C-alpha cells in the first residue's frame, strides 16, 4: 500500500502559529501554558510607547525630563502587555477548571488569544470562561487606581474632579498606575461588546444558548452582532479620517485609519469564528478513517537521500514520506520530509540514509482511525502541520490532510443540497 504522512511541522517545534499575523516566539510557560508572542506585538508596544512618551505623560508632567518620561512610558507599555496576558490567563485557568486543556496563549497586535483544545459543553461553562477575562481586567484596573490614589495625598473631591493639579502631583509610579487603571477598565468594556469574537460575544452566545437551548442560534446571533459592530467601527474610522469629530474617539487621519483596521480585523475574525464553528460541528462524530487518504507512498530506512529525491520526491507531489520497516511492511518507524532533505549537503546525498535524517514515530503527532475529524482539524491548525498520520498498533493506515477534510465537506454539502 502506498502511504504518506504529515508535513514539515510535525515535531511540535517551538515555532507555533500566533494569531493570523504569522509566527512569533515562545516567551515561556505559565502554569503549564505556553505563552507565545507574535511579532506584531512590537507594533502595538511602539504605538503605546510613543503615545505616552510624546503625548500623554508630557501633558501630565511637563516638568519631567525626556529620560524620565520615556522610562515611565516604556514601563507602562510593558505592564499593558502583561495586563493583556493576565486577561488571557484568566480565560485559560477558568477553562481548565472545567477540564478544557489550554496548551497556548498567543499575544498579538489586537490583544491575545487563549487557545482551547475543545469547545464548551454547556452555556454555563461558556459564560464563566468568557467573563473571566473582562473581570480580571476590571480587577487590575481598580487595583491600579486605588494604589495610585494611595500614593498621593489628596482629598476625595480632588480625585473625583481630577484637576490638572492632581495629575501634576503624581509621582512616576502613581502616574503609571493612574494611566494603567483606566486602560484596563476600557479594555474590559471593549471586550464586553456583545459580538464575536470579543468576550462579550461569547457571553451573548452563552445567554442565547441558555435561553433557547441552541448553541447554533447563539453563535449565529453573536457572529452577526460582531460583524455589525465591526462595520460600525470602520464607518466611524472613515468619518474620523475625513475630519469629522466622533464622540469618545475624536478625529484625525491616523486615529481613523487605526479604527478602520480594528473594525476590519473584528469583521474578519467574526466571520472566521462563525465558519470554523460550523466546520467543526459538521465534522462531529465523523471518524478520521472516513476522511483520511490511504493511497500514499512510503520509503524504507535504508534508502539513500539521493534515491529518495530521484524516485519519490521528484515523481510525486508529496512533501513528507512515512518510513516503514521493510518494503512490504506497514509498520511505521518514522517520517522523512523535504525539510529534512534540505539539511543534507547535496554532495552527501548518496552516502546519507533516510534512517539518519528521519523523525522517529514516537516523536510524531499521530491519531487513531476512531478519532473525530473535527479534532483532526483542530490539531492541524494547532500544530501547523499539513498532514497527520493515522496509526493503530504501530501500523500506518493512512493520513488526514486539511484539503481532504475540505473536499469531504464540499461533497457532503453538494449531496445535502
């Protein structure tokens, strides 16, 4: 039997997908959850830093030196990033209470994303996990404001009226906290807007699900409102860019374009969330054995890299080949990919064998034929692999690929229509 297995990313490498913007780097692990920083975070940190260092803090403290202003602005930018991380950790840890695995948190341009391995099974779980993030942001905001007020000697009336004298009386730490507090509260309020993919959208979905008993209806309502809110932001952004003063947001070309960008992102994310939900629902109770590809090429460990290239890679569209014990065996011992071949100097191809460059089976991501196809789709996206081998009792049965899943769904849709 000809066989093929998953593509180059199969080793669970430190490269992980972080949002829709590309690849980032692993920052570390907190409570067993991997934290990944997307490169787009650098842009938001730069924008926050320049806004504080060249606008907000100089207006609050014109007497400060440039060095002092920049140091406090830089510290505030980092604490803002940590606040977003705390927001996502609240989601993740709450999900774990309900037995949902959270392998990774990704921080990117528009905030963060706690990656859940499965969907919630009840509206109560959905509500608890969704609301945990905004509650954490509100908590951080209130604590920051309280600590900031304790660091200055002013009366309650002065705090309530918030005069310029109060701002001027704040030291560096109090200034930082007085900015960070309201920002966290605004972050919570923005996330509570009732539309996908924001937390408020998931809260709304949970409530509709609770009332109607239908998660499908809840998803449809939340996604629709999420897109409506996104188009509203884009409309306001265009108005601002054209010089119209919008309450709360103000006016200006750059601010308007930024609002349009946020609206575009939310609209895309709402649409993608809606599509992904129905894809996963359609794949429920579908075993991967129904979707997998069984007609795949395999190679043996004693094959030279030169023969691998000439006989297999150049004569097929496969990018990865399972390594089986013998020509007539279906016992999988490893996987060799184009990426492995690229690491070998061409002059050494004839003297190098597949066994020395392959990845052993025990290091691969594999699935059993009884596993659900929706879990396979999640795993393909999570691990950034093109294919996953289907193995049982050490024997390779086939491979499941993203395009095969999409083809199965397309055929199912056509048949149903």
